[in-house]
C-alpha cells in the first residue's frame, strides 16, 4: 500500500481527524512541514509500509480510517526517536499511539502478538517470561537455581489500572 493508494481510495474524514487530534495532546500533525527527519532516524522504517512522515501527512489531511485499518500503525517500535528528532514538536509516535487507541475503539483488526502481550501482562505482569541466564561456558541458570525468589503475580489493583490505561474498563 502506498500513500497515493490510501489517498485515492477514500475521502478525508474530518470527524475522525478531530477524534485523533483530541487524543494526541499538544503534538499536532498540522505543524509538520515534511522535513522527513522523523523517518530518517526511524529504526522500523524498513518494515513500515508507510513512513512516520507519511502517517503524519495522512492524519493531517484526514485520511484516518485507512491508516487505522491497515495494520501499519502496529509495526512502530515506540522507540520515541521520531519525537526527539522532530523540529516541529509533532511527535509521530504520539500520533501512532492515538491511532492505535482509535483502532481499538473502532474494533479494527489488532495483530495477534499485541493481544498476546496484553494477556501475558495480565497473567504475569511482564511481556516476556523470565529467561535462564547463560554463562560463558554455556551453563544455564534459572531463577530457582540462582536462589532468586519467585516473581509475584500481578495484583488485582495492577490489573485494574492496566486495563484502565488501555481504555477497556
Ligand atoms: S520530523 Fe516532524 S516536521 Fe519533519 S516530517 Fe517528521 S513529523 Fe514532520
Ligand atoms: S517511535 Fe515508531 S515511528 Fe517513531 S522512530 Fe520509533 S519506530 Fe519509528
């Protein structure tokens, strides 16, 4: 999918545009002058069908629905580099996050990996399960073997706060 494909398939939607703008805070896409500094520093650029400056441009123009439904927004690594590099304080990463929230609200398809991460955090408090430490001699040490305590399960308060932060409760 290219930016031209998206812009020729649908008309801009001003209501959705406003909805996204409300979620972003002070970093507004209309301040973007397409200098591409965000994209030139983006570590996920090669994996992104649309580059950060293109996503900003589409949002600026109001082509929100296609971006939300395309899966592009889920490839961003949330490294914040684009936010650091932008001379206009646009923060493409904040926009991508707002688009993700909107995708959930609109019941758009969410990649399975992200749903698994949410379940894992609710179940264990972490995205990844603890790994064994490996020495230079390739000996493996689990937490048990190292005499470390078992990790506590997340409390109900943590789960409620996490779900609230996700906007699902
Ligand atoms: S760095 Fe900022 S101003 Fe430049 S293209 Fe990216 S979002 Fe736009
Ligand atoms: S936050 Fe996302 S879009 Fe921004 S530089 Fe990092 S990977 Fe790229």
